[in-house]
């Protein structure tokens, strides 16, 4: 049972890492592309999702 929990935790960490890389990629795009109001709201949504996933990992 412990092995399953460890594997699940590793998978979640990998998932959050992937989300973080995607977020950084989006941030780089926002630096080079003119920022519109809708894009800022979308970026805040992505950030809040990543923040939620990180907080759930800390709580595991």
C-alpha cells in the first residue's frame, strides 16, 4: 500500500512540475506579446490552479 501512495505522490509532483513549466512558458509569451485584460484573467486562473495543486501535495 505504501508503494502505491509513493507512486501517486511522484505522479502528482510530476504533474505539478509540468504545470509549472507550462505556466513559465505562458509567462514568457506574455512578456513578448501585448497583454490584454482577458489574458491577465486567464493567467491568474492558471496560477491559482497551480497554487491549489501545490497546496494539496503539501497536505498529503
